[in-house]
C-alpha cells in the first residue's frame, strides 16, 4: 500500500496524465472520489455477503485504493492512518474518540 500511496502523490501532481486513472480522479475532484468510495463500499459489502474470498479481496482492494486516493486528495498518507491505529491501540473507544 505504501508504494501505491507514493504513486498517488505523483499522480495528483500530474492530473493532466490521460493514461492514469488516478490522475483522472484527482482532476474530477473530491466529489467523484467520494462517489467511487461509496460505489466500492457497496461492492465490498456485496462481495462479503457471497463469502467468495477471491471476490472479497478484489473488491476490498478497489475500496482501499479509492480510500488512498481520498487521503491523498486531503494531503494525508497511509502513515497518518498507521499513526491513528497506534494512538488507539489498547484503549477503550471513549478514550480515543474525537470530541465533536
């Protein structure tokens, strides 16, 4: 995932690259990226319901990819997610929930 995340940073800088799906997502903006996350979330749920492990891995890979695109759009990286997991590890939810 780190390799893909680094590539996405480059693709975001090169949104005119017509040969890159990721560049096209960045060019189309956050709304399109979020639409894809919604679509891939639904497909991941459907795959999970089938119990077909190959299909589950395939669809969750698509979902993770689009989530990485969204993180990159916000100037965040997979390292930010790893840090958040570390912050939460071993704590009760009430001890790490962000105040709203």
